[in-house]
């Protein structure tokens, strides 16, 4: 479902530049009273239990804005691919120590192209080899175009307990310019089918800032989010990525991107509408109807935690090692069939890089920020001393604030989050 979701945290598990592809939406203009921080560990300890990301690179079509590792017309490879993923999970067992995995995330691509039996096989392998916990959050991205109650009930019975629907827009013009195959009717029926199947944790992905989008169209999408009464929503501004068909259309003048102020207004309006409805804006691009509906898997990324990346093109981080898998599904399958991990790259994360990533990722968490206590536990350094000059400067001009021992962005700081984070990078 990757190309259906815009750039999102779990896409960090499939893109070539793991850190650079995690975007900052620094357009918050609404003046609000910041909520009290929770007790979320930011960053996680170095030996924290790893999450599991499973990349499913197959799509019925490639959306014009997509630059993820996805392939159309290769569905015949799916059975062998599922075999390879389960085998890779077995191979990863040798690299895993400590507590079992708290999350499993099926991303893509379009994971809902897999049958419920194939989904169940992968979940079983994760439980068997990586000790996926009984109470784990198991998320799956799904394309509204092809869903029905019977399929979703079978997927839920297989072990999926959180569904992420790539709606993107309920406007005809938006669906057309984004190259989506479903209609607004499909999306509404998918939400209904998910409820009928027993899902009580549903997330929606919407994209704003697409060429030609009008304010009333965005208002209608925001009303839809509230009307459907789902548990979670991710809102992503459209990024025209290099090398995509959309970039080509923009370059040729077929499409015209919106100006930054208009896109900022859309985001600001979303912040306002969801706040009025009582939603928790816990991360720059993510809202939960209640704190218990936060994405536990995505939080592992923002907490700079460990995760296994399985499947073609997936990235994983264990300890100080970051690895990536072979991109092509066939090459990935052949590597695993030969009995070896399908590695394409491996790098050692330096202590300075790890510290910078802790700050960049943790500051995305608008409620929690970065804990000085957790920073010391993870990096063995005093946060106030390590970044004293930077912190004092940004606190002094109102871009950062302390909430107990947690350093976090102010609403004004969210306007320039990228610039603030850059000051903490090596």
C-alpha cells in the first residue's frame, strides 16, 4: 500500500535514504495549549524489543506520485514471495535476542493482494521465529478498491488487529489526479466492511495539497474523517518525488502544484478541525481519537527503536547496524531460497548519527518530545549539556520548550521543525 500512503514513517523501512525520507510538515499555525507529556520512552533503550516490518511490493497499478519499491504485474510471484518472507523471518531469528516483538506491520505496495492464508502464514512465522507477542499490534495496509467483509473477517481471524486504509481523498478530482483506482463509494464501503468484520482499530490515510485541490474539497474530506468515526488518521502533504510520473507531468505543465501557503492553510485547518473534535495530535502527521489508538509500530520509529525489515527493499535497524534488502522481488526470493539473508547494504550507525536521529525523530512527537532521562539511558550523555547552546537558543526564541524533563517543539517550533531538527544533526 506504500504508493497509496504518501511518505510515512513505515516507508522508512523501504526507501533508500532512511532518514531523509521521513518528512517534516512544518506548517502548524494554530495557537494551542500543549498537552501534558505522557510517559512514552523517547528514545527507547538500545536493547529494546524490535518491531517487525514486512514489505509487500506488489500493486495492481503504480500511482503517479509513488517512488516506493513497488511493482505492477508481478502478482504471480506472490506465493514464492510469501515463502521467502517466512524463510527470512527464520533466518532473522539468529540475530534476535531478548524480548519478543511488540508490533508487526504489513506495508507496501498493497498487502491486501495477499490472501488471508498467506497473511496468517507470515504472522505465524513471526510468532515462531521472532516471538511476536500475543498482545502485539498487527497492522495491515489495504486498498479500499478490493475489500469486502468476508476477506477482512478472514484477515482479522488470521491475526491482523489494526487496519490502515489508503483512502487519500474522497474527491473525484483528487482520486483522478492521484491515480487512484477506487471511488469514494469504495472507500466508504471498505470502512463499513471493516466494522462488520470486527475491526475496532481503523486508520485512514489522506493526502492534501494535490494539484487543483480547493479549500471546500479539503473541508469535505475532513468532515468525512469525523463522520466515519475511525480511531486514527494520517494526513500527508503531497510530495512530488523526483523520477515519478507526477514530477514529469508537473515539469511538462500538465499539472500545477499548489503554493506553500495554500498547503499550509490546509494543514492548519486539519489541526483546528481535529482539535475541536477532541483528537490527540501526537505526531506531526498523525492523530489518534484516543491515546490508546496511537500507532504503536510507528512510535518505534519515532522513538529511534529497533526493527526488523523483511521483504524486498526493506530496511531494518538492530543495535548499531542498519541493513537493507535487495530491491527486486525475484532477486530477493532467489537470495532467500539459497539460504542467505537477502542483504543489499549494511552500515554501522555512529554514536553521533544515533544521537542526531534521536533528536530528529523524537521531536516529531508533539506530545512527548525527547526525554532527558531516556536520552541519558540510551546515549550515556546529559541532554542539556550535550546540546546546551542549541536548546537555549531555541527555547529563548520560543521554538522549543521543556515539559518536566522532556524537550519538545512549541506550536511555533512546528512551523520550522526541519530547521530546528537540523541543528541537532552531526
